[in-house]
């Protein structure tokens, strides 16, 4: 299949050359059966197949599962230029702590190339674009070569590729940049790489996250062949932000909301929810869960008798909502969007098969404090998310007068501790040494570790940070953790 | 932590040596930061640290994520013997299709060892023990060396390690074997390895699977610090077998069953379920789901109106049962056991958050035809699973007179096709060429691929085959599959 497509492209390459990424077969008996390769196409056929040397096998990457690393280095001659062609990670072994035993560019430099091309599928995280620019620019400076960096754009389930291809001259100046989150093409004269061309491109964290999630939702639905989503709208900030993002990704008329108030819901839960639907012009239904809750109470009474109400009853409400959303999904073919945020996914402040249900988690890699910033960003050209949703204290509304702050520390503290543990991979002692309360740190880290079992069964999460829950963070359910 | 434990063991090694597996730090800047190592302890301290060379990174294995492969080879001298010490996979690059570029035993043989030790954490699958014996025996013959093979016993979430350590003499004869699924110790004279000692050990596939699952359940609960399980008992063979296995693993009094009949349940569903509880002497409750079902119907009526009943209504029943099981779990602290089999998990014949819920899947790596054999094996010393459960035609009982065979082919055909696709990793054309109906093969493979999204959110599955759903089989939710 890949070969067919490559030959088709090759045929069109007459006065032009193209570089296409695809696997290729390792003819040797020893080693893995495939290489991760770049095909150099020109004059109607495949001229060179260059293999990737550095195979990332960490976080979301599993390349050594499938591919054999390259150990032979070859320069490509084309139209009087010698090209050093590498693939993504090949340029990235530049940290203080080197991960590999060979440096492909060092090897290629022995053959005196005139320019370097790197083709990449480098996934988005909100701070990765900046690092990426530094890496390409550092390489250009180090090797005194112009670099043409071409990055993939589009999303594949949880991974979002943001594009942002660039051309860097031999001095390390970025002279051309392509936009993030959209396909684009560029023609330029390789003998004149001095004029820096200004590109209007924001590196604002929240704007990047916003655009990444919109692309992530849109491509997930498109590639699965689905068009419509449904979500539970609680009156809280998470579902409001998820709805606004989904409406931007799929079109307002393709996102349906279900409001599912209970005996513990406050009036503003419904009125705030109605207001965002009105602001967006999106459809909704209201399904009260009290009758279903009572029927479960009756069914369970012979077992539960007069035991005090607690977690079981709270989860029951969340699961009834999950059942209703899934029933809607089964009946009308809408994919359920999960609206959990990263803070609650981290500490297990959510109900498995209840509010943790859904086909795709929209903001599961966004900490609660950033969800607020996303809401403000969404409102920048006019109110979409009602101000009251942004300002009222967060509550799961599963018991009378419940507030998130009853069981969790304030989010700005919680999120900081979580960030140090998850993204920065610091241990408890290091985090305590930063000045956080010891008992609090231990309690939060214990919750994170304890709730691996819940995250094991959660939906794919759109990845916007450099350490998201899912394939990039594999922790055992049964484990002895430091404390 | 590991260092502490190793030093503690080392101190006790006075007139004896011990080999202990643990990670060790790679002091070089280049490469990964850890080695996967074997510590050779003698005379009160660590004498040698031998690193693993071949790092499996396929199926359930991810070793190159964490470890640097060894490239230096060293023989250990102890009490006048020269020992070639290797770790697990180091002996396994023996297939026609070599996966690695170096062979550790070939390297070690240059230093003329007298005997070889291999420490392993080689996970169970029902045909792996036989392959393992062949591999150790072939190595012994090839290198004309006695081999001491020591394998881990115990389960870690989905992985079950079956032990079965063995000693093989230089002619390749297995002269001593340790039991499967239990800890054991053995002393023998290394200068007299000719006498073959008979061990009573069955290699019967169903008995191995049975014992593996019992160990898997028991260690999962023990290591999590839980003692009690709950499951939904439907009257079908899957939940009956799961209950019997759980009762053997956790003790009869620690497994509670909930019978949840509906308007579509046949009389024998309840009576057969009661009979197995009676046979085992285990506790149960009966919770009728009709009232809850009706309340959901009423709640959803404004949306569903007079649309014909279908999948949404069937899933609703399964999800109500899931909610009840989870409520019980939350209230009483029992872990919910998932009772889905591999055939239905493969084709998506199950309801997400309904019968697919639970903390651990007991028989999710056992095809339906093997579930029947497990039932018969469980009954071998007297009826535990009522004969009627084994002989009646399987049904999900989610609509009147439903049979599995309404929507699926007979299980002996389905399971064969699934086995070729999943375990043997054959493509559609290869399977059709074996003589199966083309339309049927394509339909089944399409169902397997389509349902990745459901399996993404399922519980850990005890692995008993060489290709189980879960970490060992990573397929994209969004993918272009061959058809």
C-alpha cells in the first residue's frame, strides 16, 4: 500500500524532487524487519531510501518496537547540491543527557553536505514549538548549514501534529515559518536565505492549546467518519469549555448537549447551561435524573438498608448520567465527548463509567487553572461562556452544598504540585523541598498513584502537554510508589 | 530501594552465592540511564553486575524504553567454576528471523564457561512452557553446557509468571524441573547432572490456563490489598466460569454474585445461577433491573419517542447492571470482576460500561470454545457448573429469544478465524486462502478492527495466550486496516 502510493508520487516528480516518509523493509535477517525511512523521489522514481537512526522509545514513542536503527550514512546529490536528509529524532540527541550512541548529523557532515532536510512528525505540546525552533536553529549553527525542517500537520487520535515547518539559514536565523495547525506550502530560493520573512504566529500557550484541541477533535471525528458529538452539560466550567471547543471543531449544529439535573443541582447549573447553548446557538435536551436515581435506590435498598449515604450514592448519580449519554449516543450516532480535566483525572476526582465515560477526552490534558484561561480565551471576542460559570466556585453537585474545595486543595496549589510530579517527574521529597506542605504533597501523590486503575479505563485524551495521561505515561496499577 | 534490598541479601551470602535481578545505573552519558541487570552476590557483597544484552521491545515488552543494551561480556568465576550468566531474552534470539545483531552466549563462550545460568521473568502463555523447554535445551546442546534456568513466579496485573524453573545438562536433557505456579527451591550437585528426575507436571492447555488464572486473580487482589470480589451472574457460561475461578483464587466466601434478571431473562438464567452458588456455597443477591429500565425509558421517551427499539435499549440493560455492580463495589469494597471472554471482546459483542465494566477481566484472553473446556475442567471432580449452563445455547438475553448465533457465526468457526488473525497475525487474504468464507472473514476482521475503541477502555485482562488484548496488542482506534 505504501509502495503503491510512493510510486504514484514518484511518477509525478519530473523537474522536481519530493521527500516522503514511509516504512521500508530491512533485507537483513538480523534486526527488526522494518526501517523508518524517507524516500527521495526524483526523475520519475525512487532515487534514495534514507533510514532513521535515532528511534525514540519513550513517552508516546515506541519506534524500536517496529524499526531497526540505521547505521550507514549517505548524502543525496540533487541538482548540484549535496543534501543531508534526516528524520525527526535524528536531530534531537542534543540534551546534556545523551540518549543514543551515535549522532547522524556528525556522520553525514563527513561527506560535506550543502544543506540539510529533516522530515518530522513531531507532536504538539504547548511548549514544544519553542524547543523545536531552538533545536533546529542550534543544529544549523553547529553544522553551519541551512536546515529545511518539514513537520506533519493533523491529529491521530490523542496525538496532534502542529506543523510549523521552517527554514533556517546557516547562521541559525529562522528565515521562513509555516503556520501551525494548517497545511501550507512554500517556495523559496535556496541560494538566497538571508532575508528574514516575518510570520504572524502566536506562541501564546492558551491560544496554542485552544487551536490544538480544535484540530484534535476535528481530525478524530473526520478520520473515524463521524460528524456529531454529544456531551453532558453540567453548568460547570469543564463541560462549558468542552462544548465551545467542540462547536468550533465540528460546527455548532453538530454538538448536542444534555443537561441532567438532580436533586443536588443548583438553579444556576441549568440556567448557566442554557445560556451557553443560547450564546452558541446549539441544541440541547434536559433529562432529570431523579426518577432513575430513586429506582436504583429502591432496587439497592435490600442490600444497602440504612447504611449512611456516601461515595456509592454520589457515583450512582454520575453513572446514571453516563448511561443517558451513552443511550443517546447509541440511538443517534453521536460520539460522547468526555469533559474531565487533567487535575481531576490525576487525583481520581471523577466516576469511572460516569463522568469519565466518552469516546474522546477533550480537555483531559488541561489542568483546571488552564481550563479557566481557555474559557477567557474563548470569550475574547464576546461572551460565549457565561461569566457566572467562570466565577462560581467549582462543584461536582453530587451532595448538598458540595464544593471541590471540600476534598481537594485550591486548584492553583493542586495544579502546581501535579505539574511537578507529572510533567517534571519530581519525587515527593523534591516537591516538598520546593516549599509545599509535606502532608498535602504526600496525600496528592498517593491519590495520583492510587487512581491509575481509573485512568487505565479512560478514553483517549487529546495531548497538549509534554506528559499526558495515556500512552505517554505508563504506570502500573499494582505498584510500590515512593512516598 | 533496590540497592538496599540487594545489600541486605548480599550480607547473608557467606558460604553461598545468590543471583538477584534489579536495575542498575548506566554511568555513561550516552545511551539510556539504566541497565537491566543480574547481581551476583557472594562473600557478603555484590561481586558482579551483569547487564542484559537483548532487550525485548515487542508484544507486552517495552525494555528499550527504560534500558541500555549491554555490549561487554564477562564470565563469573566462583568456587572453581566459570559461570556464563545471562538474563531471560539473552537466550532467545534463536528464531529463523533474528531480531538482534549480537548473540550474548556466542560472546560468553569465547571465555570458556563451565556452566550457564539464566534468570528470567518469562510470562505465561498456554504454549510458552513447551517452547521455553525447547529453547533452554537447544541452548544447552548448542553450547555443550549445563543450563540452570530460573523463572519468576507470581502475577503482576495482567501478566502471570508461571515459574517452571529447570536444570538441563550439557546433552540438553531436562534433569530437574520445578512446579508451575508455585514458589519452590531445589538443591543439586553440579558435578552430577545425569540422573533425570521425574516431575509430575501437566502440560494440559486447559489445566495450565485454569491454574494461571487462579494465580492471576489471587495475586492481583493480594498486591492491591483487596480480598473480596463481586460479579454479575447471568446464568451463562462466562460468568459461571469466572465465579468458579474467583472462588478458587480468593476463597468461596470472598466472592459475591449479583443476579440481575430483566424482562428478557429466561427462568433457567436465575435457577442455573442459584445452582452454581449452591454448589460453591457462595453468597448472592437478586436485583431485578426492570424498574430501573422503565425509569430510563420514561426519562428518554421525549427524545426517543416512538423510534423502534434496538441497540440503545439492549445496551441500556447491560449498563444498568454495570451501575448496580459498581454501586455494590463502592458500598462494600469488593472489586468487580469482568466476565467477558476473548471472542466477544474481539468482535465487540459487549457493552462498554455495561458487561465490559470491572477491575480485572478474568477470562478476557480465553476464547469461547476454551471457556467450555474450562467449565468441564472445573467440573472434573464433581459438578460445580450446572450441566445446563454448559449445554444451553449462549444468549445475551437483551431482547426476546435472542441467541448469540443470531449475530455471530458458530463459535468454533469464529474462534478459529480470530485465532488466525490475532494470535497468528495472518491477513484477510491468508485466512480466506485457508478455506474460510470470504464474506465471513471480512465481516469478522472488520468487527475486530472497528472495536478497538471499546477495548481501549476495558479493564486489564489476565494474559494466558501469546497475543492478548491489552499492552501486548497495540492497534490504533483510527486506522486504515487491510480488508
